[in-house]
């Protein structure tokens, strides 16, 4: 739970930092006259395009940080919900704020702080950035989850295959070693006091299902051994 909460906080802080850094750099790069319409605080078309792209970038980076820390799909969705709520609050704030707040006419170049304080952001920009940012967050979270599940599944499969191969190799080496030392686990046919026949291995190990139980004829046992290529050590009477 704590990891999920921290991932959402980290994702939102990342978004805030990315927005502040990239928007400040974009404002310095465009300059006051190209960031605003002539003589007003209304943003220009180039600034709307740039701010939309940077807002989307911030949402993607924030969602990636959240998904990386959380390692689960739900925290990025919670962050997306948080972005939606804050985006709607921003849109409501723009709609309800009076038009006469701040200077109506912009004169000359302004600082980055003055631009952030007095700029009139259209509601459509808040809505677009919010919707597309949320879509990218959720898609990123789902994609990351699918990739992590596939990697985990492949890793588990590789571990199982590796362990199986190691066991087979060990068994093969032991068998070869025993054959070299003439130590072979052969089948022994015992005759019981009742006149029936039973099977066991000269060393440890379970006999095949076909050879379990009692037999009235030992030639039937030998027939099964020949079909399955089982070595018979001796026949006790």
C-alpha cells in the first residue's frame, strides 16, 4: 500500500517538475512576442501547440515513473484520476475567474513569473492535455504490466526448463558412472512361497506399473522386460 501511495506522489511530483522545467525553457525559447498574441495575455497558436505537447510529455513521464515504482497497474490509474480531477479543477478555475483580474494589456517583454501569473489559458487546452495525458498514462501502465508479466512468465519457464535439463544431465551422468563401474540397477524376479512371481530392482527404485503385483508365469515378466528393454539380473527360486 505504501509503495502504491509513494508511486502516485512520485509520479505527480515528476509531472510538476517536468512541466515547470519544460514550460520555462519553451517560454525562453519562443520569447514573449511569440508566446502571446500581440498586446494581450492570450497565448499564441505556437504556444498552445507547444504547451499541449509538453503537457502530454509530462503526463507520460509521470505515468512511467509511477508505473516503474509501483510495479502494478492500479497506481498509474490512480494518478490518471488525480490528473483528471486537477485538470477539471483548473478548467473550472479558468471559467470562473473574472476577466478583469490582472492587467488587460500586455506591454513589452515580461518575465516567466509574470507570464505564468497573467496568462489566460483556454479551457480547451486543459481538457485536451488532461484527456490525452490520462490516455497515455493508462496505456503505458497496461503495456508495462503486460511486458512485466511476459518477462516473469518467460523467466519462470526458463527456470523450469533449466532445472529439468540439469536433473536429466545429472541422472545421465550417474547412469554412465554406474555402467562404467558395472553397477547396474537390474530387475530381480523373486518366487514367493505361494508359487507366484514378483519383481523388484536389485538396488532402489520402483518397478514399472506393468511389473507390479504377482504373476503366475515368469515368462510373462520376461516378455514385458524384453519389450521395455529392462535388464534382468537373476531369477530367484
